């Protein structure tokens, strides 16, 4: 079978790319090993797909080359995607910080992308396992042969949209990275990102009882030149920490490094404790709760105080030395903890790292050394923050490649 374009991976980026290419008049085949389309879109955003972010900027993405994403992001913007959503009359709403979600279901986005593929007469092949890809020199109309469980596909252009490694149980594979290596491309080391972090059981024992407690914090970490800082909700879990604050910072964190968590970002906790010492006859815990019970859940304050200074919570604040109160206050504003690891690809929303952007052209997503070969979406070393940025990268990189084919 001869095609102008074969797209491998019928997820967010692959569907978008196939639809746009098909509507440009190209003969497109879209192959996927799964039986269902775009499983990650379906489960995204709690079933409502946070499909873009109105405030998308290159600064919301991590990559060994932070400038790489600029070109695609400016070529296809959140407004462009919204226009498509509007044409398909999909109801949506803004949750917060520019995050747009479907009112009803993620399925609306999948149906929209598939309808666009149908308009472009894209030929979809599901349950299709790719066994081998061969490149031929010479005739530019037939540069690649894709050998699959459903036969051979010959094409001029080959687009790899097989995503990253997160959630293998719904079909994630290392296909893109293996293929990159086959063609001599570099791959930036991959690791789980937007993922809950875990602690060694001994460190975490005092906090297992407060699993489920949540509060707004400011969290930051620095690894080399990369610094992450977020003010979001944090959630205690049985094995460690989760919630938007931790998912965001996990993309920056690396083993062997600390997180700094400000449990009371609204105030100088040392000053507060010294003021309470002068005014209050209560225990440290009750005095603290009287001032900031709305910001710091009692269960968290109790477990945390017990961990940093056993029996302090129940001591009368008036009897506690200023030095200790200052130290405890400083630690409330700068709780240093070192995660042991993460929940891994099983729970990660995305993969950091991927096909090295030095080997891909920014204006087209085409591989510099292999004409006709393109990598788009999460397979590329571009990772967005939590909040709709990863889909915006999938759409933008897909359209950029589709217009260059
Ligand atoms: P994607 O993973 O979408 O698609 C890859 C496709 O390739 C799949 O269809 C897969 O079956 C196929 N494939 C893989 N290996 C193959 C092989 N060897 N042969 C053939 N086919 C193969 N982002 C966001 O912006 N907003 C959100 O709300 C969320 N929510 C969210 C929730 C959860 C639970 C997860 C896991 C992830 C998110 N994300 C997100 C991230 C977002 O889903 C992700 O970044 C995009 O789906 C990436 O799009 P791609 O098309 O690159 O890969």
C-alpha cells in the first residue's frame, strides 16, 4: 500500500497531524497498536480533558533546549485549537489559571479529532503492530517501508507520534526512542514526570496517618540551572506526597535532591510563633491553630510538629525557648525533605526527556539527517507543566509537522 504519509500513533498528536495532512490532500495512513483511539485523551483531566491552557508560553515547558518549542507554539496557539473546538460545538469551561476542560467528556475531543481525520480521508489501522521500518535512498515518493502485522506500508513521509512511557497499561511503549536510535538520533534520558513522589517508609511513618490531608503550599527545588517553584495544593498520601504542587515540582526534581516546602506561604511563621508566645497561654499546637487553622490542617500540624520536635505540640507556647520557636517557624516556611523516588511510569502523566531536539528541525519537526522522518508530541524532549500544556504541545507540534509535509 502506497501513502504520502504514514503516521504511527493515533493519540493526541497523531490524530491531529493525520487530520491536517489529510485535509491538505495528502494520502494518509494512521497506525496504532491499540484497539481504541487516544486512550490518554479519554482518561485525561479526570475524564474531561484539560485540552489546552490559555496562558501557554514557552516558559511552561521543560527541555534540554527550552527555546525549541517556541516555533510550533507560535504557529498553532490555544486560540487556534479553541476555534476548532468551537466549530465542533464542544461545550467547555475554564477551571483556573487558564486551564480549559470539556463540560461533558473527553470523548468530545476524540470525536472531534476523528471527524477531522475522516474529512481528510485518513485510513486508520488499529491493532496494528509495527515490526520493522526500512529507509530507502533514491525515490523521494517511497522513502520508507513500514512492515506491520497488517501488511506493508510504503510512504514518502513517516511521522512518529507514539508518545512517551507513562501508563504502559494503556499502550505506552518506547517505540519512538528505539526508532530514534535506529536512525542514529540522540535521546535525552527519560524519566517519569508529573508524578507523585515517595519517601522511605521510616521517614514517612509519622505521616501515613494523615493520608488524604491537603493544603496550599509553595514548593521549590533546584537541580543545576533548572529551578522550579509552584504555589499549588499539596496532598499527603500513604507513600509520600502528591497533588498539583508535587506533580509540578516532580518534573524538575531528581533523585538525591531536596524539596523545600513552605507550609505557611502567607506568613513568616517564626515571627508568628514569637508573637503567639507573648500573647497566648495555649499549647503550641492550639496557639498555631488559633491563627492559621484555616491554612494548615490540624492533622498536618500535629504530625509535622511531632516529627520535627516530639512533644512540642502539647507544650505551653509560653514555656518554649525563643530559639526553638524560631527554628520551628523557619522549618514551617522551609521544610526540607528528600524524596526517595517517584510512583514511576505507572502513575506519571508524562515522560521527561525523549528524542533530542538537537536532531530535529524546530520549524518542521523533521529529523535533520533523515528527510521525510518526523517526531511529534510527547516523544520529543519537550515536557509541559500540568494544566493543559502537554496537549497544546501535542496539537502545535502535530500541526507544524503536518504543514511541512
Ligand atoms: P499519546 O500517548 O496521546 O499517543 C500515543 C499513541 O501511540 C497511543 O495511541 C498509543 O497506543 C500509540 N502507540 C504507542 N506505542 C506504539 C507502538 N509501538 N505501535 C503503535 N502504536 C503505538 N495533558 C494535558 O495537557 N491535559 C490533561 O488533562 C492531561 N491529563 C493526563 C492524564 C493522565 C492520566 C495522563 C497519563 C496524561 C495526561 N496528560 C494531560 C498528558 C497527555 O495525555 C499527553 O502529553 C499526550 O497524550 C501526548 O500526546 P501524544 O500524541 O504524543 O501521545
